[in-house]
């Protein structure tokens, strides 16, 4: 492609952007981004982007509304500055779990965000391990989506652990398909499911957990896309232990880790949480059990291929 | 609402439309719809719809492209005829399973169809038991969606069967959540899953099935949203039998029944297929084991509430 | 143009596509297109089209709804696969005759189709001998239209026949302008018109035909854009004969030939039907009197000029 | 309809508006419309239109650009003033003849105007005897079009003339269909066509006229939609006379009458020009031979029916 | 209007909403709005709004991004819940000062916000004393804007103070027009301007202030639309004092009061800051010198008039 | 940029276009533009623009509606002719002063025009010294705006006059900011303001003027963006004289000069009007006191930079 490649970062994950620019063969294009005393965000791109093929690195992680608005404002500035093409690299897509109406009079915020991104003027988005693949269909047809899979990043590491006698566990009934797909790549490991249900004997306790499938004496790998407060997997790990499981590993792409989840994971029976840097590490909320793999190489590959008009799906063949 | 209610039907399921109009308190508004010798569809609404609140009944079942195009052309005619509001009642939403890119360079036809419906000029759609709830988010914000659940129709009938010692079975890993939700309404029945996997001993046979969970000596209810060729559930039923299951019932909302599925179901070990008339019965492809429940009452309720500006979500509380 | 040229074909007229690719200097890009058992169309482009200038060959002839939907789905797949520009080459534009409301509460399906094509995401269309030139104005301003004229293809052949004493005949009052323009290119041949009118003497017979203009002892060339069932031209030819015409030739661009028109033409007094391959030949519906000229060269010229940013209107100067 | 009816007029044809308001049962809503010294148009609606069903009367006749821009600005003002619905009554639709590309690099101004009307915010348009019926399809689907036919107005008057032995004449090959439709309503009168062609004997004279069909000894009624400079019909009338015609009447809906056409018609062999007030009379460009019939009643009927949600197509049955 | 009026509030200024509902004759419609542990906002409207005329009260003050996103999500929920019309009452429109590009590669965030509001699905907005009146033109034509003026609220109070010998002061060159308009309503009080300029004698000091106009011995009323950090008016007040002014009053509509402006105003020579509750009071950032007038009555008037289709501009005549 | 640069001109200011093409390194691309007898504009681009980067030079000065419509029609023709990018160079943007609603039921014509330009299909606009900078925000996000400042053109000339003891005067309260910015570039010259107010002593005279600031014995430079009828500056100049001013110069970008303003300026006490050729000179309305500086160089710089993807904001650093 004859347009020059430029990479800008928002405030959400500048470390990730720094990992990307070098291998992508460019310098980071500076962007002034500050918050005024009244809370309004101000953005100015520091040098001309006219005619350029611009990529913006910004996961919309916590504080999601700040990060999202900063991103939209950056797009507005880039568009007005006549960038030729604006691609948003959003390794963690906030609000992904609000992708359907679970009750009357709820929003579908995930779709709203996709619309806002279109309205601001983005031409493309690059997303990683979406909570639901249908979210790709939320974007207006003029916003092209490249959906990347971080599987290979995780699998390489997990295989290096040499775990034997492994069972892949879905932490809930909604994640069985994802767990199954993951198991396939691990020599077609067997599957177990943690099923949350009402306990008929203890009426005042709303729900109890049960394991569907056999985990006794096995190493377990709980697979999820997002770990938020971590409660589900911590309770699930306890249950697996009660059911005779050997070591418990957890694997997820997006470490939201709300409510100081890191500390609770540290204290849990979980051996290790294998995750990525799609969301930046919060030094005040981390622990030794968390292994953060970088998605920078994956993103660099995708950015180069998009810039050079080469197939992105080939990355996953 | 002060606008008059009118109901029109396309060619896909006129029987369903006839079941609806009476209870909805109106006559069916006639619509000339014919195919010219060259295959082009011609449509003309037979009487004035100016200012009316028009509902069009049309599942986009097989032949899906004919039915979809007829629907779009009807919307064009209604819009040009100054209908005040056009609501499409699509009890079966064709192409729903093409809701994500499973491989590179695939379409997301489900999203395309949602866009076509918007372009034609529909104001609202009424859908039933979507393959994925995210499809609601595929529609442009100016097309309001009411997503109805046929659960209650099925559950009333199933309870009337007085089945005991029941286990709810998901026919694959993608349907566990749906099966679990269904089980909840059946006294929180236990769950089993049919898992499709490569057989390590027979390399030339691509896949084999296994049951996760206990079905021995139990009555099974396989729950799915769509039954297409029926191969998955017929093989699944065989497997359940091999695993000691008692009687096998199947429940689905949308009886696509391709490739003469009815005959094969008749010959299978399945006791009964409980389904609905979201797709019309093909007299050449039916059998005694199929119990078709009508969704007409559900649709009448929804149409009346939409017309009268009353809550639709209340129907499912 | 620096983008690579790629050509894909739908299922409607693959033979035409094969005639085009070689002279256009490329191979046909493969595309999987199949119909599932339930009637849903599935499409997948077989190799990367990222950044390419893609042309899709697809007349929307009978079965028009299947062909149109396949085309729209292909556009969706191409767009999601990041084709840089998508040009639809539609040598026969189905539904062209539904271009106005002839009565209340009719659709304008031709406009609807133009809107659907825009919605799917096409950037350009190439059309041939439209039923009404105004249809160009039905397309959204972001879909650029190149309207090609097949006149030169017909004229070259007709001149080679060496017909003398020729009168050009319009088969009805709506086609006089087209016939006149054609006559101009044939040494300004005289004009006759077949006029359909009520017969005042035979009240129960709705209409009778009359010739306006002189055809006695002359060779006639009936000119039309589309021949559908062929009834109009067959009856017209009989009438011309009754009025003393010598040989009757018919010329049209689009051989729809519904209701086994070929057999009826064979048996009629028509000498020859000169037409094109804008619509593919149906082996079960053809006859010796039909001379099919290829529009492939015309389309190759247009494709090359569009790809190379050269004037298309120059082709017709 | 519960919204109040309001009627506003632009500067193009206030006399027509005055004829309309009384029978429509309302007063004319005042609107300040003036041109500043620098040529900019200023518009202000004089009283509140909030929630009203507003009709604006404005043919876009000469000066077409002034009238069109005034209309668009009025729509902007009405929309911002929260009119509930804005219907443009455009009895003469300027630029209608620029409805297709006759040569490379031409605009389709008629489509552009339809788009501008949509952009300004109109909800509906009412048009009369469009140059091409396809123009209805130029409007965005959110602008509903009512296309009215002034036939009945003309026919009633023409019948009152008691003309016998009448032949209906199309002034050119493009208008044959219109003339034919008109003839049908006049006891299926016979048809003749004035054909413009190159004269093979006089090479330096570009074109000569010929009559196709028999007019000798007959009264002729030339039928057209628009009479602009009048040259075509004056020359045509001369030719009819040379071919032995008796009296020549001309009938058209839209009297553009450019280049002082009235004076030339007065001096011609035309007996009478029967037309309407879709375009206002210019006192400096009129003559005794012109009979102006009013379309006010037709427009009042349409306005009332649109306001009351009654069928408009019934007007023409 | 026949639709029922409903009022909902976001989290930004619930007190103002409470002041509005009673006089508007309705109860506040409840809305669950909470922030999840991961920072994502969740919203659910508590009862049916189908067919209702819904007003949402939400100034987009600090934290502006949180408040804006909450508002957009509420609109999404209301729209999906089939509210008939959604009007956003935004007494303080955040980002209003980012209404133009002051330098290259800046955004126009104010326009972006207007676009986001349109995208979310709002039908109308009600704004108060916009920083620039042109912002009304930033909204898409389908979002109707009512721009209210709080002048009357301020003027009534100021007149009650009985200040004599008053000069109205613009705090900078950009606000002269606003100050002049205000002065007109105060018996055409004289005008003074605080002009910020470089000091030619002190080169290292970037800027100094000067008063244009006479303030000696007079009571001053500094008029502004927004007071943010308060630095401009505090320095301006000092300068006025130095120039012999008597008492200094300040009047503004929107009390942003960043950086603990209240404390600094308390310590300044300003007698009183007359402002409104367009932005809610922060108990930790207030002082005795601040007089907060309520805009609730103004908003109630506007809401009633909009709901009843009565003129809003009449409020300001 | 690899696309070829082409420049076309409308009828409004062909002289300016001629000044531009040479320095821009191209020939003027011819365009047939004529008005038919009925007032309709016809446009045809004379040679192929397929794939080209086309700039259209057209200020929308008086006759503004003619010039605007011609511009829109040219865009339509260029777009249909497959120009790759269409940039409108509009040195004077007509209707700029109708940028806000000053009273109820007024339009915002400036926004309407921006929308019409988008609808016609322009990709970019280049504007000069807009009446309000917010107008940039009126354009749809897909129309990129480059706003140029003619300051440097004026300043260079004014400095060459060697005026001493200069005070910069704003002709009204709305222009103080513009005057202040201009003064900054003239060694931070002092500021005065002409304030229009009611005269308390002469009740029957609506308004009188007063000078705020000191002008006695000084040379005055009245700074404005547009001079329309010139009444404001002529009266202002008189007042400055009465207040003891020395010589009076006036500087503006856009010389509208309505109502034969040139003659009145010639007779006034104004020494010189320094303006530009953003609007062409009317030979019948000019005078010796008017000094027209050319903005051609500025526009050439901008066109080249836009074509070559170089920063435009750098021009003003």
C-alpha cells in the first residue's frame, strides 16, 4: 500500500502500543490527550496524518467510558485531519457482554458502541476474542472488522507447561462451545462443565454448583474469555477440587480483574491464571499466579497485513 | 392507538395468518402476489392502507429467497401506499444460523437480511426464538425488534405429557445454555450434553459422539431451536439409547425438516417431536411422531400489545 | 490503477464469465456457492480479495430472486473480506420493468433492488440496455453506474445480413423511441408502430392490433429490449405479414424467453431472433431461429476501462 | 387525522395557493419570504406549526433555482419549527427532463433535486403529470410520493368542445405512449406521430419532420406534458396542416412557454392550447389562444385525502 | 398530544428532575442505573414506555464522559423499549466549548457529541444558553432542537437587587455580544470589556488585562455563560476594582466551578455569583456568595409546550 | 498522490480559477454550463475525470441560488463521471450569516447548504474566513473541511501601507474577537468597538452608535469579514471621524458590496477598503478606494497540499 503507516495510542494501554510500534516498523505518532479541570477530554494529534493509514491502539477497558470517549474524540480529530483510513485496534472491547436484551427495557450497549464507532468515523476495527462472535455483525457495513483469535498465544504457553491427564472445563453453560474448541487444540482433551443450579434441599440458598463430566484425579484447565471479579472461576475451582481434581489452571484472554480479583486469585486453589495484556496490568491489582502473555506480536501481524492488503484469516489457518 | 390495525400475509404461511386475524379482531387484508412467467414476483395490496398500522405475516422459511424477496417487495408496496407503520411478523427468521464468520471470506447473511429489511422500509419486526439473541442487535436502530419466546407453548404441552425422571439434553456444545434454561422451567431437571469429538482409535472416521452427563434409565428431552435435516438429533437419540436412556422426546421451535426429515424421524427411536407452526407443514414431509403446537396465540398477543402500545416483555414474566 | 483486478461469477451465467476473464487478462477467482438442504444460499470467496478491484458477473435473470440474493450475499462476503472496490456486472437487470407505479399500492421493485444493492455494499454497477434509462437514477449516489449499449453488437450483425428495403418496427407505443434510435443507425430506416387498441366492432374482444406506418413489401425489423413470453412480437409479426410485409426479423438485447418462447418463435413467421447472451441459453428452450451474439467483448472493454480509470462513454462515441 | 392542517405557499405560485386554501377549509399560513440585497433568501414562518400537518405549495418553475432553494429553506424552517409532517405540493417539477444521462459526464439533475428535497427534510411530495413516471423512484424511500394525473381536468374540457373526427398526435417518438393513453379516454381515437428524421435529399439540413399515421381531413389534438419554447408543437402543427389536417388543438399540463412562446403560439396555426395553472401565468407572456384550466380542485382533493388518510389512487379510478 | 408524558432522569442531576416532575404533572419514571465493578454502566427502565413521550433529564456536566455515556445508553434502552419520542433535556451541554478547530488536528467534540446523540436515537434535545448558538446546527436534521434562554430567570433576580449605576462587563472579547444583549434588558446599561493583551513593557509576562470602557464608581455586572475555574472572572473583578469599580456581581448560567472555584470566589472581591442549577451543586465546592436560581420552571414550561405541541419560542417573546 | 489533479470552474468567478490553474500546474478542465430558456441549468464536463482528483472553484456569491445550484449539479455530474475525489473550493460561502436561529421558525440556511453539498456528493470543501468558525461543524463527517485564513494576505498589504498610531476597530459587538485577533498581528494594536444602542434622549430614533475605546487622533482600521451593503462601516467611519479619528481604513475578506456599495464607499470618509477577490469584481459596482488582493496564491497552496497529502494547517503557523 502506498499510504504511510502511522500508529497512535490512546491512554488506555500505551505499554501495548510501545510493544507494537517497533516491530511494525514505525515510531509512535504523538497525540496530546489531556483532561481539563472540568472533566472534558482534549485531544490533538501532534503531526500531520493527511493521507496516512492510521491505527489507533485502545482497549476500552476500565474506565470504559473515559477510554471510549477518548477513542471517539481521537477518531474525530484524525478524520478532520484527513487521515486516509482509520483503524481502531481494540484488543479488549468493553461492553461486549451487553450484547443482547436479557430483560425488557434493557439496552444492547455493545451494539450502541459499534454504532458510536461508526458515527465517529472509523473505517476499520481490529478486535480480539470477542465475547460473542455475532458482535462482528453489530458494526455498520462500512466499518470492516478483523476479528483475531489469541488461541495460539495461549496454546503455545500451555503446551510448554507439559500438563498431563488434562480436562478442559467450561465455567458455565454459556461457555461450553468455547471450551470445546479449545480442548480440540489440546489433543482433543475431554470436557467438563460447571453447572449452576438451584439446590432443591436448601431453598434459601439461591444456587449451587455441580460438575457435569469427570474431573477426578485430573488436571483441570478452566477456559473463559473474560475474567471479571473472578468469583465464578474461584468458586468453580473449589468445586473441581471437591470433585477430586488435581491442579487447576485457568486461561482467559481478557483479565478485567475487578474488585481486586488478583488478591483473591492468589489466595484461591487456582494454580495459575494464564492471560494476556489486552488489558494493561494494574500494579495495585496483580499477583504471582498471573501469567500475562503478550498479544503484541499478533496485533503487529494483523496491522502489517491490513496495511499491506494481505489476508488476515491466513493468520489462523 | 388511533391508527387502524391491518394484517397482510405473504405466501410463506397463509394458514398461520388465518389463525391470527380472527383473534386479532380483523379480517385479512388481501394482497395480490404472483410470480410472472419470468420468475419475477408481483405484489399489489388490494385496499388502501394509508395511515394504517400494518402487520405482515411471513416466516422466511424454504424457499427462503423467494419468501424474503416477496416480503421486501410487500414492504415497498406498503410504504409507497403510505402505511403509517409496517411491522413484519417473521416467526422463523431464515439465515439466522449465518450469524458470524466461521471462516475467512464468509458473509454474515443474517446481518445482511436485517439490513435489507431496514432498507425496504420496515418499522418493526417480531421474531420468535432466534438462533442467537444477538441477532436483535443486527437491526438498524430505526427497526424496533420484539423477540418472542415460544417456551411457554412448549412447556404447557410437555408438562401435560407427565414425563417423569426427565433429563434435558443439549444436542451439541453450542446449545447447552438453551437446554439449561429450558431445564430450569421443568423443575430444574438435570442436564446432559452430546459432545461431538474425534475418535482417537478410528482415525479415518472424522468424529464420534459422546454423552457428557448421566442419562441411563431416564426419559430424555432433547432441546433445540431449529431442526433442519434432523441428522444431529437422530444420531443423538441413538446414542442416548445406547447409553441406556428410556424414552426420547425432542422439542424445537422451528421445524425446517429438510431432506425429508419427517420420514427419517418416523423411523428413528425418537418418541415424539414437539414443535410449532412457525414454519408451515409440508403434507409431503410429515409423520405421526410430529406434534405441531400453534404460535398463533402468542403472535396475536404480541400484535395486540404492539398495536395498543402495551408492554410485550410482560408476556414473558 | 494499482489495485489488482479480480473477477468472480455467481451462478446465473458462468459461461459469460468464462468468456470475459481471458480477454480481461485474469483467471476467474473461485467462489464456493451452494444451496443448503433448507434452501439457504452459502457463499465463500476462495482466496483473498483484500485491497482488490473485484468485478462480479451476475445477470439477475430467472430464477431472479435466487440470483439476486446470491449476488447480495457475495457482495457481503467480498465487503467483509476487505475488497477495495466491488463492481457488479449485471448484463440483465431483473425487475427492470417494475420501474413505476402503474396502479395504486404497487411497489417499484426496480428501485427496491437498486437500494438492496447499495445496502449490500456494492460500489459500482455495470448495466446493459436498461428497460428505462431513468433506472440509473434509482441508485444511491454512492453506487456509480455505467450503462452500456449493446447496439453496436446488434448493428454489426444486422448489417452483415444485407437486408434491403428495411422498416424498423416498434412492437408497442412504449418502444417507439428505442426503435427510432435504432433506425437512425440503419441509414435512417423508416418507422412503423404496432398499436394495441380496443376493437369497436367486437366488444367482447378486449383489444386488437393495428399497424401505424407502411410495411407492405418491406423487410421488417422489430426492435425491443426484452423478449419475455414472445407473445407480443409473435402476434405483431403475424400482423405485419397480414399487412404485406416481406421477411420479419426481431432484435432484442435480453432473451428472457419465458413459457418456452423458443418453441413458439420457431413455429412463428419470424425469420430470425437476433439477441445476446446477457441471459444464458437454456438448452431446453432454444431453437435454430435464435442468433445469440456475445456481449463479452463489450463487458471486457468496460471492465478494463473502469479498472484503468479510462472513459467508458468513449466506447459509444 | 388529529394533527391540524396548515397550508403555506412559496413565491412561485401564490395565486394557486389562494385557490386551494378555501376549499381545503383553512386560512393560508403566512410566511415571510424575502430576498436580501445580496441575493440570499430569508424565510420565516409567521406562526407556530408545531405538531401540524403542513403542506407547502410551490411549483419549481422558472426561476427554478430560486424557487427550489426557497422551497428547501422553507422546509428547513418548518422542520426546525417542529412541524409534524411536511408535504411539498409541487404541481410542476422543474428539472424533470434531466432524468437520465443522454451523454457522458452529464448529471441527472432530476434525481439530484429529489435527493435535495429529502435532505431538507420533506416527508412527502405531491407531483402532477411527471415527465417520466420513473421519477417517483428517484425519491428516497422516506419521502412518500403521490403522483397525480391532470387527465380528467383536460378531458372534461376537451369533451365540452365537441370535436369530431379527432386524431390524437404525439409531437415526437418519446411521447407516443402518453398520447395513446390520452386517446383511449377520447373514445379510443386514432393515433398519429410526428417523427423527426434526417432528410436524405437535403444533406445540409439536419432534420425534417414526417407524420406517421393519417391526419388528412381530421381535427388533431397534439398531446404533450410540457410545452417549453413551443417550437416542436408549432412546427408539428404546420406539418399537420400540410398533411391536410383540419383544426389543430394542443393539450399540455405544464405551460413553461419560454422565449415568449405565447406570442408565437398566437401567430401559429394552432387553434387553442389547453393547459393548466401548474405554472402561473406571466401577464407579459400570454395570448387568447391559451385556455388555462385550474388544477386547484385536484390538489385540494389530494391534500384532503392525504390529511385524512384516505386513498389518493381512488381519485383516478 | 395523545401520547402519555413520562420523565426519566440520569445520574447527573436528579434533584433538578425532582423539581420538574411535580409541576409537569407526572411522577418520575424509575430507571435502574448502576456501574458494574468493571466500570461498565448498566441501565434498565423500570416500567413500560411503549408509545410514550419520554423526556430524559441529564446535563452532561462533570464527570462528562460518564454522564454522556449513561445518557446514550438510556436512549438505546428507551428506543428498544419502543418509546414513541425521546427528548433529551440537557440543561448544560458539555463539550460546548470544543465547537471549532482552534488549531490543526483538533476535534470538534461538540459536533461529535451531537452526532452521538443522533446515533443513539434521540428525537429531540432541549438545551439552555449554549456557548455558541451555532451548535444548534451541529445536530442532524432529524434531531429537533429547542434552545432555551435563562435570561429571564437571571434578570428577575438581578432587578430585585435594585443595583444602580450599573455597567455590564464582558469578561473577554468573545463575550461582548452576549453582554450587550444582557445589558439591553437592564435598561440598556453601558458596556465595558476586559481585554487580555500582551504587555509591551513586561516581555516575560505573557499577557495583561485592560478595561475597555468606563467602570469607575460604578456597580459592575460581569456576564458570562459558563464559569469554569473562575480565574478569568476573579482576575477581571480585581482589575475592575483597580479601575475604581464599586461592587462587582457576576452572572452566569452554567456553574462548572472546577478546581474548587467556589472557595476562590468566596475569597475574591466578587460580591455575588448569580447562577443556576443547570449543573448540580457540589456540597464540597460551594460558598455563601453563590446564588443558585432554579431553571426547573423554565424546563417545565418547555416540556409541557413540547408535549402539547405549543410554541416554545413564545416563551421568550 | 497518484491520481491526476484536475480543476474545473463554475460560472461564479472564472477569473479566479484562471489565476489558480497555472500556478497549480494544470490546464482548466472545460465544463459546458448553460441556462436553458426555461431557467434550468445544464452542465456537462467536457472530458473524462474518471479516477481524477477534481477541484471545483465556485464562490456562492450573488446570485447565490444560481451559483449554489450550478455547483451542486456540477458535483452530480462529476460524481456520476467517476471522479475519484471532488473538492469544492468555495472562497466565499454564501448564507454563512444564516448560521443560527435568531427568532422562532427561522431556518439555519447555512447548515442546510452544508447538507446539500454533502448530498450532492462532494468529498471535501475548502472555505476562506468563515463568518463563524462553527460552520465547519455543520458539514457531515464525510465531507472534510479545510478552513483557510486570508489574514496573511491582508496583513502583508496593510503593513506595506506603513500606517502609524493605529487602532483596530470592531464595527459591532459581534466582531470584537475577530478584530482583537487581527490587532494582535499588528503589533498588538489597541482596540475600539462601535456599539449600537438605543438613544435614551431621542426615543423615536431606534438606535444610535457609540465608540467604546479611544480613537482620537488615531488612524483606524475597521476589521470585518463581510461587507454587504456597507452601511454599518460607513456610519461607523463617520462616527470615528466625529470622535476625532485620523484616517479610516477598512479591511474585509468578502466584498459583497450590495446595493451599489462601491459608490457609497467612494463618497464616504473611508480612505481605502482592502479586500480580496473571493467574490469577483462587478465592473458596474467598483471604485478607486477598493484595493482587491488576490487569494489565488493561498488557494493554490491549499489545493497543492490537499492533492499531495501535505499539511494545510502548516500554512498558518
